[in-house]
C-alpha cells in the first residue's frame, strides 16, 4: 500500500457528530446530450436530455415519458392535478421592497409580468376526494418559491383561515429557502408560519405537507417539517442545506441519491413517497381517514 | 462603524462566547448533556442555574475559544442533536415553570452529511415550533452572529435582544454576495443591503432591545443580568396563554 502523505499530514479536524469515514463514493455524472429544440412545441428533459413533445408532457402530469423524471410544475397546475375544485384566497396579497434592496423592485415587477402571479404561492380552498381542504401551493417560477413577506403572510393566513373554519390544510411545498432580498423579514416568516401551524395543530386539525422538488433552506426548517403527515414527491430534493453548499463545506462529492425523497424516507423523515400520478388519490385517502364520517 | 465592520466585529477573535455569559450571569450553573436520542452536541451548551436567585434554564450556542475548544464545539455550528437537546431542556423548564434564557451565537446550523441524515430541517423546525408555544417566559440574546435558521431555532422567544455589535440575518453577507451577485468581493455591500446590524434590526422591529457592550466590562454583565432578572420577573406574572398569544402577535406582525 502506498503511504499517503497528504492524508497523513493534512487531516481535517475530526468532527465526531459527522460520520465522514464511511461516506459512499460519489456518483459519476452522466454525459448530457445537446440538442436544438423547436420552441414551445417540445422541451428537452433536464435529466435524460431527450426531446419530449409538450402535449405528451402535459398529458403525463409533467413527467418525462422517457425516463420518468418529474419536471417542476407551477402552483396552479399542481392544484389542478390534486383538487376537484378551487376557490382562491388572499389573491391580492403583495408586498414591496421593504429593505430597499438593490434591483429587487425591478425583479419583482419582471416576475409578476412573466408569471402573472403576485408572488411565489397560491392559496385557497377546494375539495380533495370530497373533503373540503385549505391549500397552499408554492411556485418555482417565482424565485424558486423563496419565502419573503408575501409567501409567509399568505401561508400564515391559510392556516389561520383553516383554524377558524376547522379545515385541514394540504401544503404543496416547493422552495429554495429564504428570500435573500428581504433579509431578516424573510427569516421571521419561518417563525410566523410556524406559530400559525402550531395554532392549527392545537385545534386538533390535520396538516399534510407535500414536499416537492426542491424543499430546502428556511422553508424546510419550518412549515415543511411541522406537519402531521409528511408526503414526499418521488425524486424530490429535500434537505436543509443545498447540495452545493454541503460539498463546499465538507470538500467532498455527495453520494448519489443524497437528500432525495427516497433518502429522506429511509432516514425516517418522510411518512411516504408518492408519485405525482397517485398524489390526488393518496391525499384523498388520508384526508378521508382523518376528516371523513366514521360509520362504524 | 460600517455594517461590514460590525459583521467582522461580531465574529472577532476574543469576543465573549456563550459560556462566558453563563459564567458571569448564571449562579450555580449545572450543565445538562445530550438529546436523549443520539448524542450530546457540544455546539449547544445547556443547563440550569439561578439568575438573581431565580431558577432558570439556560441554553447557549457556543463557538469555543482557542483552536481545540473551537473544534470541540464545532465552531458553534449545531447538528440536529443540538436543537433536540435545546427542545428537551425547554420542555423540562416548562414543566417546572422556569424561564428559558438563550444565548445565540452561530454562523448557522451545520451543513454536512450527518446533519442532513439526521434531519437538520426537522430539528430546527421543531425547535421553532416548540419554542414559540412554550408555556413559560423566554428570552433570546444574540451575542455575536445570528446566522439564519440555526439562530432562529433558539430565537422564537417572548423578546429578542442583541448586543450592539452583533448581527442577525437570513443569510451571511458572503452567501448573499456570491449567490445574488456572483461576486464574493461585494461582502461589504451585502452587509449593508441585508440590514443585519443591531441598529438596523431594532429599526425593523426584529429585536426589542440593543444592549450596549461597554467593552464587555464587568459592568456590562452586571447590567445585562439586572435587565434579564427584571424582564423575567415581569413575564412570570403573565398567564401562560397570554404569553403564547403575545408571542404569536410578536412574530405575526412581520
């Protein structure tokens, strides 16, 4: 065996809570195919690189028919897929650039125009399998669902509304974390939403969080993991720190599947993994079990 | 002092850490270890003692002092076990109606494989959730860096105080500059824009009190202790339901 001088002399400080000795080898990245795509008609799958017709993709719940990769879907599409009907609430809620953060006002205006949404979450009520439910659904198109004042306010209001009306809450979570441009105000949304979740829970009401790709940062460390039932969408990235930040911190590649839904379930932090196609049915079954009429 | 000067000062070598505050403020401190699940996270120091004759539970995020000490405390970056230990101690305090005092000083919760495997998100989330509905008075004092969710996990209190050259932010200025502007040299600008200094936070209503540091003199600890005792005596008189309601309103306003 060759003596490794580097390893011998430049040991990282030992951190006993981190079992860094037995880390599996990092996954090799697959080479991606490049292709030119006729816009609007077809899209390239970000995972397998194959060209998929848009119609085909839409009919298949936004899942790549070639490799099964779940593409991100926007907040309203998610609601369409999982609810029988939907009445929007708090649609007028919006906030500005409280900290006067450079460029943020323009960014907000631009995204509002592009997406037609005021911010990164759509809230309301509707039926899932016959059970009237309060719902919030986060939108990746709005700064990857990052949580600023509007997102936090609407989610808190959804829980308060549900508490008042004795409704269960289903939350479709998608977020990269804090909205940096709102600084401490963004951080405070974690506490605000948590407080609203706590009140809802103390009223004996059900909260199901559905963690979709990605669920990270401040949102993961608040209402995402404060629910009675944690459902994770197959393949979703779920974690506190993003994989790049972890790789920079520990200076090593992460193993394949790290922080994916399957990993989260295996480690004991998700109740069940659900495929997008079965999501409505699964939600309905759980809701009925908690909120439906008891016959026997 | 510019915002960036304060950022540097909040991380300065030799700045008193949580243990120093505990030594100077808490009488007869008994450290209690472990989360009763997996391990004892030394980045979080917790225990019981007296402040001005009043029994309290004290929890601090400890960065450590010399190199070995810093490594032992993992530079004040807690693992999930740290937050679970904190929750356990808070629940014990609640049972015996003791006020809970937290000293917060962390660049953030630890980012690593073990931390993720054992549910860093869940641990912080539950710490916020349990703290915000705790049926006993709570106070958090930010004494250096208040780094993101890792700091908030111990700051969902009745009031949050901050010493004058400390910071509290959703992200480090380095992180902000590199993510938002792809330019890590703009740390000073980011420090300014994030409004993360004690004075900015007070103006935004994110903290109730800015504590003058007075060069961390003996007087500083005496005054701080006196303010804490006064605060807890006032809070102790409030029924638990009202405490929780007031806390709800405190965070609801943001």
